[in-house]
């Protein structure tokens, strides 16, 4: 569901609810007037790194990403925190919140409090409100055959985080993953709007192919993905080959099995990484003018990898040739 779940809450909104639970997009969108729409989302999760400040930064960037994936600008955020007060010091929680606040500040988004509960397992994230132009939304259902697929961050955060939990991720590999996860999708979103893109999603827990599948289902299309063109985080292939594959990734592989055809010649580790459960990944954009989009992204120092094409085959199906 939009914004990570919850009830549709559509009573009384009528045509002003532009995107809600039925569309299963990245966030809910409500039109205020002809020029403004509110974008609402929420996301939170358990620690994926040891450093509390980095966890806060990653969680905040991840929550803000859904607003950027809709073509919006985040305005206001509320912290969502679960904390085991009897077993973890509140000083650690303060570091988490400072990390989240630093990323929100970089986004120009005000953090105005939030809510904390006592919980045996720590969790942190944000509820975010943003503003968008209702006539220039990025959404799941506007990809068309012939469009090129452009990805704005490398994949592999899931396998790196899994290896880190087992003390197996080299420091430089973890640092590269943290850098990717704490990078805002603001510039990528601005570039997409400047290039006239209308179809987009961000790449998070459902994986690159999982989020692409959702876009294809919504748009009534299929796709071909060039595995060799997909950018990977440093060390991700080695860690995948060593077996550091998360349960979320294995769930993605099982769910996508009827929808994805991967040629035998695609390396096994790469095939897994295409379905690796991401945290705070990049934007996946569909465009009829890839050169303009790549130019806009490059001008903003954003990774721009053309990784495939939207096709007119079976709805939701993805081919990954060798």
C-alpha cells in the first residue's frame, strides 16, 4: 500500500485523492488545488548497521525517498521510534534521532517531534508530508512500450547489510553502502521532472526486479533488463557468492519466480542481486527520451545507468537475457 501500508482512508476525499491504496504506489497523494498536492508516506525499520547515527540517517533518507519517487518535495516529518528503554541507553536513541534530523535538514524538511513507544526491538523511521504539482506527478502506471529504464543508484545494500550483521563486510564495502543509502533522491527526482519523466518508483525492499514488476503491472507492460548494465555496490558480488543472502531477498526470489525469466548465462550472483532486498535505493525511471534524462541526471552528479527497455509482452513479465 502507499506509504508502507495502512487503511485507504478515502472517505470524503472523492476525486481529490489522486493516488491512494488502490494504486499501490510509493505514497498517497491528495490534491489541495490545481497547483498543489500533498504527498504522505511513512517508513521505519530495525537497525541495519551498528552506528546509531548512520542508522538514523539511512532510515530518514529511506522515508523521504517515497516523496521524491512521486515527484514531490518533503516539507514536514515526524519521528516514529520504538526503543527498549530498560536495555539500551537513551543516549543511543539521541544519536539515532540526530542522524535522522541531519538528513531531513539536508532535504529542507522540518522534523516536528514524533512518537516513541517501549519495544524490546528498536525501530526507527519517519512519517513524511511533502508537496507536489498534481499535474507533474511521478507514478507507477505511466510506463509505455519503447521507454528506456534508468536506475540512479547501485544495488547490493541488502547483501552488504546481511554480511555486516555477521561481521563479514569489509569496512570499505560497508562505507560505500552507507554512502549510497544516506544519499537523498532529491536530485534524481528533480532531474526526472526536468526531463519530462512521468513513470517512476524507488527501489527498496521488493528489489530492483520486484519494484519494476509493480511498475509493469500498473502500466500493463513487460520489460527486458540488461543484467550487465545494472550498477552494483563494491563487494556486493563477492558477498553474494559467499552466501550472505537475506531472508527478504529469498522471499523476493520466490515471489518473482513466475514473473521473471533469467537466462542461464546470467551469473548466479548477479541474478540474485537483481532481486536483493534494498534499503534506501535509487529511483527507477521509465522515459521515452533517455538521452535527456541521462543529461539531467549527470548535470546533478547522479548515477545514470540505462538498464533496460519497457516492452509490450505479458503484463508484469521481465526477461533478463544473457
